[in-house]
C-alpha cells in the first residue's frame, strides 16, 4: 500500500510537530520554528558568502529549500542523528528512511536534486544553517550533561562541514559561517535588553 504524500494542509501542522526527542530541553522547538530559523540564517549566509555571485533566483531557491528541508518530519518525527547514521551504515543503498522520504515528499527530493545538479554549494549553505540553528537551540535550551555533549558534537560537525566546504568550493570564504555563529551565540537578547533599558530611562 503506497504511503500518502505530504500536502499544504500537512505543512500547516508544522507548528505542532516538535523536535529534539532524545535531548532534555527547557522548552520544545517546533518544526515550524526550525524551518523559519534555518531559512533566515541561510539568507544571511548566502548573501555574506556568495556576495555578487548570488542573484535573486538563487537566493529564492536557497530559501525555498531551507523552509521545507525537514518536511518529512511531519510524518516521521525527528529521528536522532546517531540512529539515522546507523541505519545508513547497515542499509547501504536501501536506506528505508530515504525510501520513505521519497514516497511522502517526492517534490522535496526533486528540489534537492535539482539544486545538487545546478548549485551544490547552495545545499552547503542550508546544511550549515541547519547545524547553526541546532547549536543555538541546544546551547540555550538544553539541560544536563547529555545536552552539553550534543552541543559539542554539533559544533564539531559544523567545523567539519566548513572545512569540507572550503575544499569542495574554495572560491568562497566559508569561515564567515563560523563568525556568524559566534555573533549569534554572543549577542543573544542584547537587542531586547537594550530596548528595555532604553524604556527605563
């Protein structure tokens, strides 16, 4: 029996789908929040890293994919990364996760493959933004030793991805992503605090 395909009505439920089931956090992060943050971070990264090489069409392509990249989680949930890696190792080309994703969101797979063929560097932007949002959320909302270990693991993945991007696409300065992450981590709530202090004057 074929699996149902995700529709616009399903996307409307992304504000009810939560992430990080394997990490203790002070609050839930919804899929909608994650998609929004990855889209906004991707926008900034793409403009800063690609500069004049990026046109409006390319930026739109990046943002559209970023805003939908984890859509299969609507039905599959947020599987822990270690589990996904283990399934990939033992299943090889017959990875059931990828098979299910292709059945329920074929349009997303087509979008990703079109980008991979035309501009693979765009997928790097979205992956870096994805890791940045994960680091920001667990750094701020994670509780306990396991959350701290997850944060450290994510930071290592992020650094590895930057190094790989530099090798695969040496034309661009990928270290900009690291500087942006530090800016986001250090500037948390500064604008809100400045606004509140201004009101107290």
